[in-house]
RNA sequence: GCCCCAGUAGCUCAACUGGACAGAGCAUCGGACUUCUAAUCCGAGGGCUGCAGGUUCAAGUCCUGCCUGGGGUACCA
């Protein structure tokens, strides 16, 4: 666990303001929140705060004058090398370079915990993601979902939250039947029967394949039994197999779940009925046209929870998704007691966000505990060409095909090179291209290069675990590399706070670039300078650890050679 | 019609949720391998942040209106 330098700088500045007030260099006013940022320009130091720009009214002084008085009263701090007043009234803080050098040892001591922080202080967070309908293979959109959810979960873990990953299986309602009907038709056809395909059935070839396999394994068993029962049984069997496949494919993407939660259990346990009653008693339910509507002052329109028998004959198929969500959100926040439930949804579901939050509020829960991350769509490309996809016609590229074609590393990395708010083009050609256009290999190459140095050093008789004098790490490129490594905990904090997993891919690239610059400037293994070699080997090990940590959070492998 | 997301360098995108001269990568042009991996590095050019107003000491970021692209708007999931 590391205390963020950002926070240390903030309290350092705060001390300066307080001491200036005690010395009556500044008038009394309540201590403000100290916003600390990393300046874009290196000339502006390692950290900066514009806080004095906001204090002009409180202090009745010009911002630069305030900043000067704060700086005059700053205490001493070992990590601070210099403080300047700059521009309109910024306070710029530069880290002490010998302190920076010493952090190399600190990083190495952190081991696999380096970069972990205690933002979450043990709060329990559930991240529910993918949750694709179990009626077909995982597609590209769900792949983005998987990567965002998984890396966000990892980042939250590193930030000190207790995280559980959950896949919500939509196995209630009409999908089972619809899928069963499609499967039944293909099954019968596979056995030579002249069975018509349902009008709104699943057209994909995978249904044909699965039906053929079932026909081979089960023979004519389900043609001879009661038809609705056969459809039901085949539907359940099919969903089971789709889920097995999804689990395997996601595992190949290195995404695994703590819980596969079945929607059906929300009804079997009677929870749905109990909560409907609760909502009814509290005035959130109206019934009209035979349907049960959820009505809330927070919504512009009522939403159906249970459809009318005139529209849907089967009682089991009447509750809508939102109906299930009533029970599900209660299950998450009350029965299982998560402090917070994060949902990862595609942009095509954004319209449901206010409804789920309104449901939570109507149940008496704090809607802020329900957090929904909306990510934009993925366009699959081959070079400049769009890959045409039609889910209805069953034509789409599956996660399995993407893994077979490009492998998990590029999929994971490239899908996290955009904010969740931006639509993303995923170029299958670029993903496998091992060139400077592909940032995955850029970062992995840096790691392989580091390992190569360590191998070479060992060959030359250096003990890789030898301790060196890190105070020798004074070169500009050595310092820049350490400073970049020291950013990791803050990147984790930011990615966790802002739910911005893409931060990690940007950071990994910056760190790799900083390492390559160091490599250019500084020879590591040099017989004639044993002390410096030992110090630099420590630095290289720390760099390896930091890069591996960033890649580890991304779920991307850190190869020892390429 | 209404709701959500985006519009930033030739292209693809960042920008620490209001802070300093708006940054990367790719592409283009010019350089660097008898040295621990050239899948690398160095340098150069490239901008009215879609448009028009407004708020603020300070706006790519906030508010209003428009334009363009994508998504949504069912007793679908």
C-alpha cells in the first residue's frame, strides 16, 4: 500500500497555507480543497496546484502574492526538491531527485503489491458484466463489455475494494422457449423431418450445428415425446451448452467470473412477488390494460413490469427485464449486501438506466449505489473494410473466432485504447500486425527488452538480486523513468475513481516509451563500472515490475522474449 | 419529435471532471544499428478543439441554440 504522492503534496501545500495564516502572512479563512494535478509541461515540475487562483476573494490578494506567501511558509519535506510560483499563481512542486532515486528500492520492495492503494478501504463492489443472452455465441460488442468489466474489476481490486465479478444469465422469460423452438426445428430437420423454422427464430448456423450434435447424441428421443416438453428440454439443454461455450471462450480471453447468477432464481425464490407487493404497498404500481406498470415521479413514463395475459399467455414469460431488475437490484444490495453494484451495459441499453435507478429508489435504496457504465459500440473492420454483421441473420464474428485469429492480448489491449464513451473501430488486420502501428507489441517489446538485459547481465556473471546504490541514478532518463513508474498508484486511483480502465493502456505505452528512452541513453551492463551497473540493474528490475503490473491489470501477458 | 454518446493535427484518439503555450500514436519528410533486442530511438512540419452566443480571474471541459455522425425511443431482449 502506498500513500499517493498527489495526496502528500496536497497536505504539504495545506500546511503551507495554515502556517502562513498562523504567521499572519495570510488572513484567516477556511482551508480549501487542494487540487493537485500533474502539469503537462516538464518545466512546470512534477506536481502543481492552482489553489491560490481560487483564494483571491478569501485572502483579498492577487494570486501570485498568495502563492508567494504560501511558499514562504512551507515546511520542509524530504520528497520535495523545489517549489516555485509560476504563471498566474500556480505553485509548482518538483520532487527531490535523490528521493526519487531512492523510490527504486521502494518499488522493488512493493513486489506484486506495487501500485496497489487503499482507496476502497474494503468496500464491497460487485461488477456485473457481459451478461449476454445465453442463446448464441459471444459477439464483438460483448467482448468489449467483457474487457471493460474485467479490467475495471481488477483496477478496483488494486484500489482496495473487495470486488466480485458476476455474469447475469437471462434464463427466464421467452428466450428459453424461442431458442428451444429454433433448436427443435433444426433438430427435427437434422433427423430428416420436414419441420418449419419459427418466424422469429435464431437463424445462426450455430443453432444448426448444435441441433445436429444433439440429434447425433440423443437420437429421435425428443421427436417422440410431447412437443412443448421437448422444446422446453431442448431449450434448457441448448442454453447450458451455450453457457459452457461462453465460459470457455471468456476464459480464453482471460475473463472469469465469481458468480454466474441465474435470473430464474429471482422468481423461484419468490423474491419477485414479495418486492412487487412492497412496491404496490408504497404506491409505485398501477394496473391497466391487464398489465402491471411501475410508476415513479422520477420517470417520464410508466414502465411495464408484468405483461398482460392477453398479450403473453404463459405466466412464466410475463415479467419484463425491468421486472427482473427489481428483484435483482434488491438481491445485490440487500440480500448480498454489496455497497455498490456496477453494471456494464452497451449504449443500446442506455434508455434503461433511469428506470433501474428509479426502481432502486422506489425500493428504498440509495440510487447512487447503482452505477451503470455505458460503453459505445464496436465497428469491426478488416483494414478499411467494414465487416458486415447482422445478428438477425446470424452473421457475426464471434469472440471465439477473434481469439483464434488475433489472440487475447491484442483484443484486450486494443479494446481499451478508447474511453468507454467513444465508439471504437476494431481492425482485425491491425490487431495481428506486428508493427509500430500496433501498440500492444510496443509495450510487450519493452518488457521483452528488459528481460533481455537481465538475461544478458546474468550471462555476464552479475547477480540479478544484488543490491546497488540507487543514489547513483541521477541521469535525466533514469529520473524520468522512475518518475513515470511512480505514477502507477495515481493511475490506478484515477482509473478506479473515474471508472476509466483505458487509462492503463495509455500509461503502459508511456512507461514503455520512457523505458526505451532510458535504454537509448544509458548502458546498463558495463564491466568497468560495477557500482553503476548494480544500481541500473535495480532500476531495470523495478521497471520490469511496474510494466508487468500495468500489463497484469490489463490482463495482457508480459513476454520475456519476442 | 424526445433522450444518450461523439465531433480536437491529414488519420485514429488523449487531455487528471474548470486551470499554464491543447498532447500522443499513425501517416509525411530528414537522421541513428561493429554496443544489453532497430518490433527501437532522435528531429521537423502540421490546430479558430463542428458553428454561434453566454457564465468565469480562467472554457476542449459548464449553460443555451443550431449543424453532422452513431445509438435509443415496444406489454423486444
